C-alpha cells in the first residue's frame, strides 16, 4: 500500500483520458420481445424510441463485458493496467451480494492489487462513479481511476412484463479518469429521493423469495425488475431541468455553450423533452444510442458517448453535459470534455 501511494499527489483538475465499450453480439429486435407482451414494433418505437437492444449470451457476463470495455479505455488513454490506482464499477445486475465484481475485473486486467469496489446507484451509477473518481484524484488518494458502467439487465427483466420487457439491454462502458492541466470534469450535481424508492425497484427481496420457495418450491416466483413507467417519465422529463442547469453553471458555461448532451438513455421522448427545455444550440449533438442499445442503465452514458464519437457527431475535447437518473431515485450530472475513444 505504501508503494502505491508514494508517487501520488493531488491534482487541481481531472479529465476523461480514454473510453472503451463492449456491446454484446446478439442483437434483439422489437419483434422478438413484442410477442410475450402482446405488443408490436411500432408500439415500442413510438413509446420508447427503441429499435433494437443487445442481450448477453453464454460467456458474456458482468465481469467479461467490464473487462473488455476497460481494455478499450486503457488502450485509448494510453495507460497501462498497472498505472490504475482504483477501480470503480457501477452496476445493479451483479448477481452476488458479495464479493464485488470490481476486484475480479482488476485481476482479469492484470492490475495486481488496486482497491476495487462496486457502486450501486441505478442508472445514475456511472455519473456517481465519475464524481468519486475525480475527487479521489483531486484529493491525492489515486492518480488514475478506472470507472466502469455495466449491466446484464436481460437476466433481471420479466419477458412478460409489458412495462419493462421492451426497454432494457446489456452492455458495458469504461473510462480512465486522470489528472489534467485544465478542467475536464466539472463539479457534480447529484442527489436522491428515498420517498420514490418504489418507482424503480426489485419487486421482492431475496429473503421474501426464499421464504416463498420454502412454501411453494419450484412454483415460487423469482424477483424481477419493476418500474412505474408513467411516474418515472413525468419526474425525469420535468424535474431534471434544474439539475442540468446547475451542472452547466457549475462548469462556468451556459446551455448554448454545450457541444454535446449525453443523457441517460432511458426513453427517447424523455431525451427530447430534456433537450428542448434546456434550449440547446442547434449545433449541439444529442446522444440517441437508445435506438440501437435500449436502456442499459449504468452502462448507457459511456455507450452513448462512444456512439456519438464513433459516428462523428461530436469530437474529443468537446464540452458535453452528462445527466443520469434511476433507481433510488438517484440522479447526477456533470459537464465533461469528451475523451479519446480509439
């Protein structure tokens, strides 16, 4: 531990140094998920903006997807695995209460023995992870931090639930956060409201499930992800404007200064409403990865960031607003300069 800390001093500024993602191989169309919920491709597109999503299969796990995304982030940042001082992994779908997934990812990457931990803040997890990483570096606890957002939501969603079955997908995204000579990650505006815990939730806890299993055996119904879609839509579409404005202002900018906006890819209509209420510049790129990836929760912002850069809609160094919200209810937003991604 002493050797790991010996070279570290705090940095006034931090930035995203590199970005990597992993998208599962299997592409799932709306037609495939529509049957069990008595729906259609048109209904799903109109309601959510989603055309396809990806589901992990076989060897594609939280750990393997995280590891591949992290390799891409390290490569684009030109940072060796041994230079990472901490791993922060945001997820809600690691199937074990303990141990955490992050140490296994660190080992898979050949990092040795850095501190590594999981972070649970629902769909806002990645932005929470950026806040933690930036502060670790500013405080001198770490010099380079790997932040991962990863989800395997296909394993947690009831395919017969009309409120959730069409929304969610799998994937992973990662960034390397490090010291910078000028601000690359603005102050984080974040919060939570536990009175809204029921809006996005696991519909029963595991203790309740095991008690049910003792009584009913194989007829016991496992916990599934549940969501009160209308309530979440109304809250997100109209309550996050001030969070966004506060984050933009904290970065010393105005909405018209933004070159890109990358909101959590929860719903296409929510994204459009948020962008419209902020009165962004016509030239501001708006991430829309939800069309191809669905809602990937903690992975959605890095995945959407990569899609924006890959398609040329935004360039490294551009000022981008990140904003996410999810189970808790939890939310977070910050302005960043977009990283290298190749």
